[in-house]
C-alpha cells in the first residue's frame, strides 16, 4: 500500500493502514461474535462463522460499517484498500 501512494494524503493513510486496524463482528441479534486485528488471527481463530448475516465494524477513520452475508460452504472475504484518499471495502 505504501508503494502505491499517489499523494501525501494517500501515504498518510497507507501508513495508518500499516497500523493495526481492529474489527468487531455482530450477529443478527446484535451480539458480538468476533473481534480481531486485520491481517491477524481474530478471537474466532480458525473457526468459521455460521451461515447468516453479520454486521462488521472496521476501526477506520471514519468508521467503516457493513452487512456481510455468510453462505453455507463458501468463503467470504472482506478486502480493505485505499481509494481516493479514503478506504474502500469490497466483500467477495
């Protein structure tokens, strides 16, 4: 990310991205089911979330919040990247 920075603002954000960005995952009942650091092993470890809809909050500036659907037998990935001086998030 640092190598891709196109301006001082993007470099500042890239350096911030290299810090530890935390996340919290909530189930449909609003209960916290997982926490962790992007790129690290979270509270769930290697266990998978059960199929369902979850609310994911990323500790970015500003905070990124999204709903993610976990389908049975599929891997779901959230990608966080720099985009126009801020963050963009894509669920795959």
